[in-house]
C-alpha cells in the first residue's frame, strides 16, 4: 500500500517498494515502520498528513 501527502501543493507518494533515499529509509520499509519523526521529503509534513491510497 502507498501513502499520499495531503498538504496543499504537495501530493508526494510514499511507496514502501522505493523507500525514501532523502530520509535514508530503505526499500521495503512499510509506512507503519517509519520513524515517528519522519517527514515528507518534499514539504516537510509529518506522518499524520498522509493517507493510504490503493
């Protein structure tokens, strides 16, 4: 499952298959396992700003 940032003008999609190179998150890391202080690499929003997408 992928997760999308809901902040205005962002729309970054976190994909566990890709991880987050900027945030040093390894490929295969599920969203639920991201550190609580992880931020969107585009706008800096917290995990609470993300919603799951199919």
